[in-house]
């Protein structure tokens, strides 16, 4: 069965992007010791499901040809973008979909039956939670208060209980299972 996982780095006050979608705040916290939970997850990811805001957004590694892209440039594979806005020009390696159902099915097929779809974007994660397809969450807490921006989960109309699967040795990253 295909696993859908949402992972993000969030500030201590729960924001995954600063005001205006700024991701440059994250640069100061990159390049240290690798997080074992993230390192374990990356090779399991077989497809990405990306929201349009994330697709259009700020990459903290923008301009660095070796680190720009998913997982600091260490990942390649099918990338599905959920959007209601048509894409301007062809984006190589990306498939654009216009409904959640289509995006989920396209990602599921691209990932394979034993694959893992990595969900990128707070709004798409919320939609996947509400649709009952999100299985896991990997959330890294970064020691900074941003004071505003994009919350880790935006627009949810209800709560979603999680169960801790494991924590990184330093406790900053937590892997959760979504309880249904």
C-alpha cells in the first residue's frame, strides 16, 4: 500500500515559511549533522505531491545547483503539482493536476504500491488529512520564532490525532502516525 507522508521543518511557533513565503530563515539551520529520521525517509520516497504555492515558492538553496530542489537536491523522481492555475510553460519532470482526487491517484500510481508519496505544502497536507489519505507526519522543530507566515497546517476545520512513532536522538524531529 502506498504511504503518504507530510514532512516539514517548522519554527518553534509552528511556521514552515515566514511572511510572504520566505524560506531563507531556514538556511542558518542547514548543514549541520544529518537528522537520522529524515535520512531514513529520503530513500523511501518514490514520488512528491506538491501544492502550487510550494512549487512557486522560495527554496532556501536557490541558486546552488548542487543543493537546489527536493531534500537539498538529493532526490529525483516523479513530482505531481496540485493547482487550479495553469502552468506557465512546461516544467520538466512535473505533472500538473487540477483536483485533489486526480493528484492523489497520479501520485499513488507514480509512487507504486509499495512506494512513499512525500506531501509538500501545508494546504495540500491539510487536504490529504481531510481526505483520509495522509498516513504519517515527520516534523522537525527549528529553534527560532518567526512570529508569522505559513503554519504547519493551514485551514483545518477539525483536529487530527497523531501517535508518536519515534523521535530523533536530540528530540527536535518527531515521526507521527495519523490516527483514524
